[in-house]
C-alpha cells in the first residue's frame, strides 16, 4: 500500500470531510462489536429457558395386514420454556416417531404391508434445565400440522424442589420482523459439550405467510431453536414444515404470535 499517498490525501481533506471518512471507515467494526455484545446479552438472559427434553414412547402401527409389533422409542430434543407455569414447546416431529408414517410401506416378516395408522404412546418425559434440575413432564397437546407439541412439567415435583421457571415471553414478539433483519438463534450444544448454551447470528431471508407465519432464517438451524431480533424480542421457534401430513425436512421459524395462541389452547387442554 502507498502510505505516503494515503497520508498526503488525508491531509488535504477538510476537518469535516475527514470526520466523515473516518466514521465510514470505523463504523462497521463498531456496529459489529455492538451486535456481538447484544447477542451475548440475549443468550445470557434467555439460556435458562432452554431445556433438554428426553421422551420415551411406544410406537404402535396398524397396517393392511396384521399390526406391526410395538416399538420402544427414545428421542431427545431442545425445548423452550414459554410460561411462568413452566409450559414447554418442542418440535412435535422431534419427539413423535409416528409423524409421516401413514402410507409408508413396512416389512412384517416376509410380507410387505402399508401403514394405515400410527401413534406414539408417550410413557415418560424427562426435562433437564441445565442447572442440575430434572423434572418429569407430560405431553398435553400436539399440533401435527404445525409441528408443535407442548409439555407441562410435574408441578408437584417442581414445588418439592423449589423450582421456579425462567421463560421466554412470547407476548413481546417482534411484530415488525422482516426480511434482511438481523436475528439470533439460541440452542444447546450436544452432550459432548455438556449441553452448554450456544448461539448463532444470522438474518431473516424471507417471510412466508399462510394461515400461520414462518420466517426463513440463517439462525434457525435446528428444531426447537428460538430466534430473536437483535433487540431481544422473540421472532419465533424453529420447527419442520409438515406438508400433506409428512415432514418435509425443511425448517421454518414459526412466529411467536402463532405459538402463543396454541399455547393457550394447550393450557386449557391440560387443565
């Protein structure tokens, strides 16, 4: 770089113009540092609402022939506490092995059969809060089409342990979130890293509106990840898009407003 040329030209600038040039040069670094600090703060404020849910179930399937033998299932996924009562939201297909099985072919002995009905009977739900607290819970409502399930922790166990619930307040959802907005996704790492809280910074790539609103984001990289705007308001929680009753394999962040409505229905069902 010709530094003498750079310095001579800088000297020829007026003080006002020089200030504008310096501001343009240094602003991106300052903005980036501010975003990073805000992301760390959002993680710190909401990490205790991130839970690890382990669900055991029995998969029952009826076919065009005899029923398939019941199969024991165990699934583990990220959950988000969304209420003072401890209500947890998870991606339904992450805990329910029956989603999308109807119409699929299976082998029973030497016979190939078509699955006509499938159901998961949940036998045990365990919730880990990242602070050594373990509680049992119950799946109180499922919306297969929206890929949402709600779990209520055992209130008696919580009271015995003196457990209070930190939660993400969906009522403060980001109503004006739109494409190109910067967002932050929160999650927990795998057991290899002790399920430590982690985050991803990205942007909203697009907004898809049907009867529900979905955000396509770079931060919602897995099921159950809550996504926030840079100022800390919840955008939604990441689920799998269910198309014609089957998981599409495509992720979308379901809007916090939609989840809040379904959560209220879940509370009524659980009473």
